[in-house]
C-alpha cells in the first residue's frame, strides 16, 4: 500500500509537470514486485514524459484511478480501449 501511495504522489507530480524527466521518475519510483498496476503505471508515466501527448496523459490519469481503486488486468485493458476510443483524433 505504501508503494502505491508513493506512486500516486509521483503521478501527481508528472501530471502537474513538477517531475519531467524519465530518469528522475525511475529513481523515485517504488519497487513494484508482483503489482502489475504499479509496473504499468510507471511504464505509462515514462511514455507520457517522452511523448507529452494528450492520449498518453489520459492513460496516466486512468492508471492513477486504477492504483486508487484497484482492478484486474482485463478491466484495465477494457478501460484502455475506452480511453483510446474516446480520445479526439483517434479512429
């Protein structure tokens, strides 16, 4: 639980543009162990820091919500699909 709380704070920093470098995020990110949401959230936050894209930002927000509320891998994939479909400019 402590790792997720740390990760949520880091995601807030990424979204607020207080944390802007992938290396800084990697150094600060807690050990994920078997927590697939924690691993996925870091990957998506890194991707957002590189691309600065709106879709990527929406996915980081999605992962933040999943870290708060939990969910299965299947639920996460379904949520990804919804975010992508609802994004402006996506087919």
